[in-house]
C-alpha cells in the first residue's frame, strides 16, 4: 500500500474516533438531563404527598389510607425511639423552643420557658418530707421548701474558709482575723484559699452555676448574669 493511502486510512480512523467521542459526550449529557428531570419529578411528587398528608391525614380517600397508615406507624416508632435516645442521654425536650435540656432542670437554659415536671419513678430521689421528686442538684424541695440532705459520698459544694496555719482550725467567718482555738492570726503562714472559678449567678434567687453555657436559672427561670 502506498504511503499516501496509509495516511488517508489513518486520517479516516481518527475522524471516526472523533465522531464516537462526540456522540458519547452528547449521549452522556442527554442521560444527565433525563436524570435531572426525573429528580425534579420525584421531589415534586414528594412535596405533593407531604401537602396531601398534611391536609387529608384524617379524611383521605380509601386508596390512600393504607399508605397513610404506614407513614403514621413509622412516625410513631421514630417518636418512641427518640424518647428512648433522650432517656439514655438524660435529657428532655423544651416544649417552647425544642431544645434538649438536662433532665431535672426546671427551666430551659435556651429560652427560659418552664419545663414540665418529671414523672415520679421508684428510682427517683424524693423529698423526705413531702415525697415529691427532687429536681437535679437542688438544695431545697421546690414543693415544700424542705432542705435536701445529700447522700453519703456525694461531693459537698466547695466553701470559702479560713484555716489557721498553726493548729488547723477552720471557720467560714471570713471576717475573723484571729483563730478562736489558739489565738494565732489567720494571715500567719501560707493561706490556701480555693481559687474561684468563673460562674454565673441568678439575680433573683442566688442560684450559682459554673456552666457558662447556661442562659437561664434552673431554679426560677430568671436570666443568669
């Protein structure tokens, strides 16, 4: 075969290859276009179903009732599973804003709304005076006002005290300058007063917390400062 004929043949092969490549690109674009339109239809059908369900959940035609029944059953199961999840994580939902709040709090730390009272269970801590459930780490019963006695082994709240460096005597009266046990000055020797951590205080009831993310008091619902 002459050189010119071989060259023409190769040129023809390249032309056919270009045609195939162009065809493949065009075909891929067509397929993508079809898939895109199908997705639009599916989204519109889903929206249509949601609107119909919202308007006709209780008065749907007979042919739609089995489908709505399946949706309702699935929603009920999801709700129960979400409750189990919150119970395991020891949180409850605020009915006003939907935020998850630690179980036992009286007020939502996000919006300040009052939370529903917790259900009394056999395992719950209860007030020794009135028998009502104790709310979280409350120091007084919210129902009868009785002081809450902490269980043995629970850490006591840290207090500011003065300690005599000579005899070890301690007092919560920060105005005292001399030890009433040995007469030594409290400022004699090294004083190890506890370092104060950042905290928020309720201006209404005096509740304090070192959780700086809380916005509202869990005792009375007032904004913390």
